[in-house]
């Protein structure tokens, strides 16, 4: 750690991981409700548990992105953070607002929550992933703006690197697009159209800039490859992300009202969307192959390779599976969508946050060369347990989806099974998914354990490896 | 990457490409919203009752279990075509069905998925039914493939 103010990233990372644990607990509840329908009913109905599961994910990823930003922007800009105090204030504002919202979901009936937060004055609630009361949405917007101010002031007074510029571009995009969450027209089709400006243009747009920048930063640090080379790759990756991803929004417009030309645009550009993720795999592996040093933090290297591969599989391959309109006609809103969503979020955004945590946390804890070998081995066990479990979760949901489509979507009206009858037929896949989810939780516990193992890697661990001179 | 392909070339592709596609996206959005949608979303039928129905839909987080036009959760049936599935395309039949259904929840059958009791008034249920009826008439390129949604 070169600048003392980078340490403000630590509470962000720790709080992100606590929320991650909460997200997984609710994931298990949901998984069980899929097969034991009345589990925890009426105390925690499915819609409440799902809202907690998805909102915790969004909030903890945002905490992770902010932590990553506070850590890497000062280091890249070669200056202290503009205002560590502001970063701390915003941390508490965000943490308290986020926690209160989640508690509101759990302990207040949703209709009552809408009433007491005066949703009537400016209705924005009750839309998937944007369930937060309007007052929470305003709070979130203010946190983003304060955060951006702090980061811009830091970046502007220091060295302007490509990593910083792209990361900040992504964060500005994130903030600007969030404003569409306040637009909820009375016409459902218009509502849905602009809803995607937040959802799609976040995860298949500006978040890829954030992911690319964080990955580039970690690769510069752990491989020692020349910054010029890494920055060129980064530009190509984000160019592809935006060139394919913006019009690629069209793959969400197939069946919600917009005209037929979106069937073509969404299919063609959607089919190209795996490209930036494929480039990220090449990027991570090429840089690590050409490494100029053997960084003793092997766990961080593993996460960096893992996030590229899993993002490609989850977002790229599983996205491509159902992006073509003739296929999507049958798969839209089925368990295929759920399969894709799980692996894409885990691979691209969970793992990139865990990558920067794996790299930066040991340094902030006074272990400049990384955790002890023992701690790293435990962390890597966590990596493999969570990642392999997520592969199985995705495969089981894909199986459920294929069977669901076969029984419910493909036959003619009259012959097709009803939704609920189909759910009974595919229950075995849901049980298997739940078991994989339990293994995932076990992996998370193992991962958390790695933080409590003492000791650190030393400089000697670096030179002990084979030095690569030819790169 | 080859040495001839420089960083500034990569940056120019990024800036030029993203600017071009942002502009194209804005133009397409303008065309979709101003020209195409008015003919497809039967907005002339968008009554006060339908709007109120949408608020009831949102305030009770219906999308937390159900999907509507394929979007939402996948725990309970698709509802963009429930007007055709349960009301046989008839407003009165559908309203009567909705009223009976909403008041019968939850079923409390052990082990089955449960829909909460939302304690809606008869008028609110009627508004919700109007919203679902209006939604069923949007031109959505023929989705879903069959009546089961």
C-alpha cells in the first residue's frame, strides 16, 4: 500500500463480504422454497426472500466496486485520496441505508413499506431489482454522486492513467444510468424499456468497464507486465463491450412490445457480446504467461484467471445460448434465464470483487507480499468449492430449463403442461441445485476462514519461483 | 497483439465505436418510442383503472414471484397472458375469476407454493384485472409460444 488513505477500502470490503454471506443464506432459503413451497410461509414469502437475495447482491457488489476504487485510484494517480473523511461518511450512509432497506423488506409488509415511504408521491417501487423505496433510491444516488466527487478530485490532482480513466468512466456511467430507476411511466411497455437502461446497460455495459479496469490493475501488479501493453488490451476489451453491448440491449426488447427490427439487432449484437469476455480470458492468460515476476500472492492470480474464465462461461457462453430470437422465443423467462444469471453474476462481478479483495486485503493488513501459504491454500479451496458449486448450480438450472421448455413451451396450447405441473416434473433438478448451493455455502465458509489464518508471504517466496526473462 | 496496432489506435476504436453506437441506440430509441410503440401497446386503452392496477401490481411486489411478459421471478406462472388463460379473453369472466382467486389465497396446502393474502378490496382486484387485461393486448411479437406462458 503506497498511500495511507487507500486503507478506507477496508471497511467497504469487509461490509461487502458480510452482505455476501447474507445473500447466500437467502439463496438457500429460496432454493428450499422451490421444492418445499410453504417453507417459512407466511413469515418470509418467496418474493421477500428473492428481493433480499438480489438486492444484497447488488449492494455488496457496489460496496466492492467502491472499495476497489478507493484502493486503486490513489495508487494509480500517485496521490492521497481527496477526502478519506467523505469516504467514511458515505460508507456509513450507504451501510445504514442499505441495512434499513433490507430490514424493511424482512419486517414490514411490502405494501406497508410502499405506503410509509410515500411511494405514492413518486412511484418507483415494485419493479424487479428496483424494489427499493424511492427514498433509498435517492440516498443511493447521493452516495454515488459524493463518491464520484471524491474520486474525480483525487484523479484530477494526480497521474492520469488509462486504468483510472476507464474505471471512472464506468462509475460515471453507473451513476447516470441509475437515474433511469426514477423513471416509472404508467405505460408498462415504456416502463420496461427504460428499466433495461439500468439493468442491461449496467451489467452488460458500464460494469464491464469497471471489471476491465480492476482486472487490468491487478494484472499490472501481479505480473509486472508493461503498463502500455495492458492498457492497449483494456481499450480493445471495453471497445468491444460497448460496441456489442449497447445495441445488444435489443435482446431484451424481443417480447416486451418494441418493434420487430429489435429481433434482428438484438440477435446479431447479442451474439457478439461474448467477444469482450473471450478477450478478457486471452488478456488474463497472456499477461500471466508473459509475467515479469512471480508474485507470491498466488491466490489473487487464481482469482484473476478465474473471473475471466467464469465471466466468459456465464455471461458469454450461457448468454449466447439464448440470445438468438428464435431460441429466446422458447427460453425467455424460463430457468435458462436463471442459470445464465447465476453464473454470469458470479463469474463476472462476484469474482472480480473477490480478485481485488484477494490482492488488496493482505496489503492493507500489513502483508505486502500476500497471506501465508497456508492461508492461500485455504482461500484457494474456497475458490474451487464456490466456483465448482456454481458450475453445478448452473448446469442443474439449465437441465431444469430445458425440461421446462420441452414440457411447457414447445407443445401446442392444450397439450402443453401448465406452469405448476411442469414445476413438479422438474423438482429433481431443483433438489440437485439446492445441494450444489449447500456446497457453495461451505465454500464460502472456507473462504472466510482463510482470513483468520495468521502469517504472511515474504519476498523470498517471489524469487524462489522460476524467473522469466524471455517475456 | 502486433506492435503495429498501437494503444492510440485501440483508444480511437473505443471512443469512436462507443460514440457511434450510443448515437445509434438513441436514434433507435426515439424511433421505437415515438413511431412504433403507439401502434403496438394499445395506449388508447390505458385507462385510469389500468394505471391504478399497475400501482397495485407494484405495491404488492407481484413481480417477486410471477413473470410478466417473461420478466420477473420464475416461481409462479406468467401473467401477461393470464387474461386469455383464465378469463378466456372475456373481461367479466376474468374479473370474476380474479376476485375468487385473490380471496382464496393462500391455499395452505402443505408443501405447496403459497401465494400470500394481499387483502385487496373488490375495486382494487378489478383494477388489477384491468391492468392484466390491457397487458395481454400489447403486441409482443407473438410471445409466449402457447397459452401456458
